[in-house]
């Protein structure tokens, strides 16, 4: 029997069939894992891209997370673990505030390999989308519904160097240039349409950019200041930072010491012929506080160049609706950001900031004065204001 060779093929086949079956089973299972990995990566890519679009539009963290979850689920993601990080926590763009990362993981069942292992298979993927700034703004109107949210009228002669006018309004006259006004800017960008009925020059765009994506509130992350030392009057030639509970009515010659000023319980007014100066100053206006600067006043105020309120000069309560009127002599300077997210700003004076460094962000912005504004103001602690951001997948 030992020398008999008949039937050896059957014996070899019988011995190798389990190995062949095991190889086939493992191959099928591996292909399944690979397919789920590709599907999960596609879901992460689409979720990261959409999350970046939401962040570009100024959505809060809850909405960004909900949108990323919805898009991932619609593209094959099954309940597992989903995390959104901005900036990313790993990879080439770790710590980059312009990048947003989505991480997905799911548990997959075992089939053939369950004979050898008890645990499930964990699939992990990540995707990173990057927002690249295509244009920066010096003037930004945040309203999405107001007609002529950015308006240039009267004898305004405004020259924006290296920056644009941006309006989030979806109306047909989102940006209006009229009368004898003259406006020079890199570009005019609007979510809606524009009416340019006066002298308008765009140095970087062949025409106004319309139907653009909205710009996020560039200062949404700035915290509301807490109260400091309480003051009930503005007497004396030198004022100290703190909480002015009866408003601030400034006359004569006064110097504001560096620090944060909170104004409540009355209006903020710089009166006729006043001479007001101060550096390293941030003034926060609570709801119910209107802001006005008289046309014959000389005002030279500049924001801090570092710290929490770096570059922030005027900061209005985000729920306030009070009017803001800024005027002054040609010798006046407001150096820093003028930020009233929910208020209408009427800029009448023939002045800007030191080196042209003024930024104006409001619900609406109307400009009737003449001034030159410069975009490159990092030396004064001011951040750039993205007007148009392109989104692309980078990881």
C-alpha cells in the first residue's frame, strides 16, 4: 500500500482544500474591508469639505458638527465615532486655523477571521480641508437682507489699498455707489448684486464679483470684556480703563490710558471741538449705547497691538441695534477695527487710521467721507479680514 500511487491527487486535494478555502475567505474579507475603507474615506472627504464651507460662512461649532455628521451619513458612514477639529490635531496642517479636520471610525464585523480573532475590525480615516484666502476686506457689511448694505454716497472719495469691499447682503443692490462718490478698491464682492452708479475703480477685478459666498464675521471669537473698576463720570484730563456706568461724554482735551473701557447706562459722545487721544485702547459699548463723534472733534485713538483685544478699537454689543456715527476733522485717526456686528455704521469723517489702518465691520456701512485705507496693518496688531476664501481638500 505504501508503494501504491493511485489516488494521490485526491489526497493532496483533500489536504489543500482547507488552505484554499481559507485563502479565498481571507481574500474576500480583505476586499470587504478595503471597500468599506474607501467608502469611509469618501464620506470623510465630503464631510470635511462641507464643514469648511460652513466654517467659511461663520457657522458655530454645533452647526459645523451637525452638517459634517449629516453629509458623512448620507455618503455611507454608519454610526461610529465622528470628530471635527479646527485646527487639525495632526498631519501637515496641525494647528493651522484655516484648516478643518474630520475623523471617522467604525467597527466592522469579522467573518472567516472570526475563527481566529474575537475582536471587531476598526476602520479609521481622516480628511482635512483648507480655506485659502483669495481676497481681504477693509469694509465688511454683515447683513444678509438689507438693501445697499455697503453704501458710498455724497462726496465720498475712498481709496482702499490692497483690500476689497465685501457685502453679505443677498439683495439686488447689496453694494451701492452713487452721487458724486468715488471708490477705488481691489474688488467689490457681494453675495447679491451691486449698483455702481458713480466713479468706481477696481484694480484687481475686471468687474464686481457677485453671487459670491458670504464672509464669516471675522471677530466672532472676540470675547465680551468683563467689568473693571466702576466710574460714574468722565471728569479730569486723564481717564482710566474701567466700566463707565453713566456713558461717556467727552469734551475738551482728554487722554485715555491704555486698557479696556466698558460704556453702559448712557451714550458715548465726543463733543464739538474736543481733542481726544489714547493708545492701546479698546472701547466696548453695551446694548442701548449709541456712538457719535462730532465733526469738529479731533480724535486720535489706537487699539492695542497685542493681547486678547489686539487691533480692536471699537467693539459694539453683538445684540445692540443703536446707531453709530463717526465724524471728525482731517487730523483725526481711528487706528484699529471698528466692529459693530448688528449695528449700522455711518462713517462721515475725512480720516482713517495711522498709515490708513482702519477696518470697518458692521451690519451695514455707509461711507460719506474721504479717506485712504490700507490692508497691511499687522504692525498695529490688526488681523486680516477674509472676504473670499476658496476651499480645497489637502489631506
